[in-house]
C-alpha cells in the first residue's frame, strides 16, 4: 500500500492503482479501505460509490482503523449510502475500543450521560487529542468506559434536531439570520479541530487559480471528506437544513480564523464565469448560497459588512448569516458584495459554508 501511495504522489497513477488493487485483493485491509476511498470519490479510478462504500465497510468490519474512520463518515454523511447514524456510532465505538482518541472524543461529546461522557473524554484526552483535552477542562481524568457500546447508546442528538428559527434581515437581496444554529460545544469543537491545520486563505482569481492575495489575510482550514468525522457531518447536515440546500451540494466545511487586523476585503462568493473556470462550473456548478456561523466572542470589530446595502451583521456565537451572491435567475447580484471586516482586538472564528448548483458528493443510488 505504501508503494501505491508513493506512486500516486509521483503521478504514476496506473502503477499506483495496480499495486493498491493487488494489496486489496490480497486481503490487506488498509489497502481495502484506501481503495474504497478512491472508488468512492473517483480518484485515479472510475467513480463507483457503491463499490467504494462496500470496501470501506468491509475494512471497518475487519477492524481497520482507517476503515472505521471512513465508515463512520460515510454513514453519518450519507456519502454513497443512506444515512445511518446508529451504524456510524457503532463504528465510533469500535474505533474508541481500539484507542482512537478522536472517536472517543466524539462519543464523549455526543453522550447524554454525564458519567459516561466524562469517562469517554478522559480516554480521548489520555491519547493527547486536543479537542478532548479542551472539552474536559479542569475535570480530572477518570478510567475509560468499560463498555463503549453503552456510551454510543447514550448519544443525545437533540442539538442537531432543534428547530431552526430564521429572521429576514433583507428581502432583496434576501439575507437571513439564524440567532442560534450551533451550540457552544460544537463551536468549540470546530475551532479546536481546525486550529492545528490553519493555513493562509487563498483567493480564486479570474484565471481559475487560487492565490495568496493582499485583499485576504486571514487563515483557514477546509475539511475534506477524510478530514471529517461524525460530529462534523451532523453539523454539515444542520447547516444545510438551515440554508435550505441539499447537503451533497455543499463544499467542505471551512473554519476561518482572523487575528487582529486580518480581513477579507469586499468580494463576491460566486465563481468568476471565465473560460479558465468553465470546466469547474460545468462539473460543480456555481456557488449560489453562503452560510456563515460565528463561533466565538471576546473580540472587537469583525462584522460581516455589505457596503452597497450599508448593512453589517455580527451574530452571537453559534448564530448564522445566510445570503445568496446570485439572483433567482443565476446572475451575479452585485448588491451582495461583502467584507469580513478586521477585528481591532481579539481573535475571530467563523464557519464558512458554500453551496453549489450541483452535487459535489455521491449520494445513495
């Protein structure tokens, strides 16, 4: 498998696929799960979601750690298979029993039993998983759960099913606010996961490339499929429901960080309709809707400004803002020019979620 991945990184895709298939056919479960991922997303092999999910589940059933991680994601995210939260929690329990700190942390955060949750977070913190350490706070470490299935069975998903209350901030262009979309613990989890992987945010230019540009100085972490987990997939679903868009049409969850003085100058979120972007637009569709979730407080400034509307919004932590960058007929709406204004003190964290006109993830056939 290592040889296959090395060949893939060198661009020798045919040889990479050949070696990965050989390893998988030989019963090497890490190769089975990796080949399943490749088939699920169509990486160097024709996309075959059903076959990919089947291989991922096979590897998970055999106890392969990467297979367990992927299986929990595809089941909770309905990626190439119907959504099955119960089975996703089962995979997390299997992974936690093998010492996976991220799986244990998720179960702890989702658990509605305080004693079991404390034990699960303790087990995750011992592995050094930072979000678990942060969630545990000043509570002492206690012994790990004796029965991870009991922790999974005590999961409380009510925070993901709470009613979404939208307020109309502008009729034309349509701008909505959601006073309380994500609870504080979800906001904290997203920030803690993103912080170690933040990188300079890029700007999509008219020539189709992404570049560091002076108009955008903040940092960002974009969570792809492999970076995701059950909690993030449930957050994706809730965000999509709030935006009234299909979850499969959403780009990866982006967590943005603004240090004092950093900003994203006035811009539009649509993809420039240029010859260089034609293929991307044909395959993925146009960005038509944006949802922003403000994740923290303790800073000054940092509002989302709409200069042509003379409007500014700064939701409370967990609150969201929803708006379109295009009109109902798909034309760009210049009135939705907006800016992530700089903070004058303190750090600002937000989630940015873009929705396209076409599905970006495979759904159950």
